[in-house]
C-alpha cells in the first residue's frame, strides 16, 4: 500500500473520509491556537474548558461540570479547588437545597473567558478573510446542523 493511500476499515464514502480528515485537522489547529492564546494567561486548558462551561451554562455542581467535561468528579474537584484559590470561581450553597453546592463563575474568571474568546474570534476572522459573507453563513449553518445531528445521536 502506498503512503498516500487512505486506509479504511469499512468501505466509506470518499467524501466522508475527506470530511473527517479535514474536521480532525481543523480541530487540531483550533486546539493548538487556543493553547497559544492561553499561554498569556495563568489558566490551563482544562480550567479554560471548565470556565467556558460555567460562562455558557451558569452555576453547576461538581457532578454536572464533571459530566460536561467527561472527567471524574475527583479530578473536577481538584480543578475547581485550584480555580477557587486563584479567585476564578467560588462554591456557593444552593438557596433551594443547602446540601447542594454549586460552582459560581467570579468576575476574574468571566474576564479571562471573554478576553480569550475574543482573541479566538479575532483569529478566526483573520483565517476567514478570503471567505465572502455567503460562504461564512453556509459554513456556520452546516457546522450548526452537524453539531445538532451529533447531539441527537
């Protein structure tokens, strides 16, 4: 088999093979660029992901955050402990059930998330410079549809 031959376990539509490869490569580039941006901050990539979930979804328990991040509760607890020490989050008792403790995003955590997301959006804007408005809208619509289908399956 030559080095340029694509190996597949099952016969798959060649367009799907190419799409999967492109998505994998785009994902890797985005991840790398995101890490470069985070180098200017005092948070780790897992802390960024946790802060992002809290920013988008609001207060949640350790268990809920663990599920979102696909981490063990003990790992998430350690992560939250470190973020609490640096004043990014705080633990607050649920007013409806004092046995429940929720993780709350503090102003410093929100500031970092907003700055990092803005820098990521600036990077994406520069990458999309050769796309016209219609191509950008079609890409966004297609990716949103793909995301929805993935959530449902």
